[in-house]
C-alpha cells in the first residue's frame, strides 16, 4: 500500500551546481507516493543529489499527508495532486545572493 509523504528540506547548491553563483540556499518541499517514509526520504535525497544540492537539514517529515492538509496552500495542494498523478513532486524556493537581486523599478 502506498501513501503520500510530505518532506521539507533546507539545501545549498554544490560547487558544480549551475545555480551556485546565484543562490545562497533553498528550501525544497517534496510530496512522494511510496510504501514507507524511509523509501520516500531516500527518493527525495536522490533527487537532490542528482540536481547537485547538498542536504543541510530535514525540517519536516516524512509525514503522511492528505489533500486536506494543503487545502489552504495553493502550491502545497498542487504538489500533492502532482505526486498523486506522477508519484513524486518537488517545489523549490530559493534565496538569491544579494548581488543577484534585481533593483526595484521606480
């Protein structure tokens, strides 16, 4: 039997990551359909590694979730349903380095 697990992580780009010059760090949110929390976490870690991100911490999870858990969160609900369809979803929220931020237009 499979369950949808939610995992929230904090990551940094590895030196070979093309975003290393632009990004300080990021939070990555995962929704993973799998048979156990350990398997879900392992898939999330492999995903990060394949895209050259260093896992700094696991902030949440893996925890079992339902659509109701994300009812008031547009991105969360989108990630949940994408995982239900495809087995896996990830949402990155990155913090740019100060020199990469575009100045506000007047």
